[in-house]
């Protein structure tokens, strides 16, 4: 155990830190009484690369029909110039007809 007056400690802090790192207990005193005990700070454990890979398992949901031929057709329509809004409007018209027979809306 090493005792050091606070004034001397402030001027030789790097030496006291080295002492603590080597395992020695260091206490800084003020007016003859223990004021501060220097201890090693614990560093948080670093995550390994193993912890990072696969960290998204269970967090991502993919629809069952995401890779179906029907989905491929829809994507092809979107990228080959058909307006998705027009497709939606026509689908909305079909739904409206099914809920509201002619003359009842």
C-alpha cells in the first residue's frame, strides 16, 4: 500500500497510475487522513465478431409470398411502366362493386 499527500500525488499522478496498474494499492491523503483510493477501472468487454453475425435473427419478417411468381409479376409491372396507382384504383373499383351492388351507393 502506498500513501501519498495530495499535492505530491497531483504532480506525479502518472507514477501513481502505473503503480495501480501493477496491482499496488494507492491512497492519497489530505491533512494526514485518507481522502482517495485509486483503483483500476474495469473496461467493458468488447463484443466479438461472433456476437455481431446473426444478431438480427428473429427481428426480420419476410412474407411467405415474397418470392412467389405473383410477386415477380407485380414487380415487373412496376418497373416496366405500369402505374401502381392505376392498379390500385382499378382494384378499389372492384372492391367497391363487391361491397356495394349497383344502385345501392
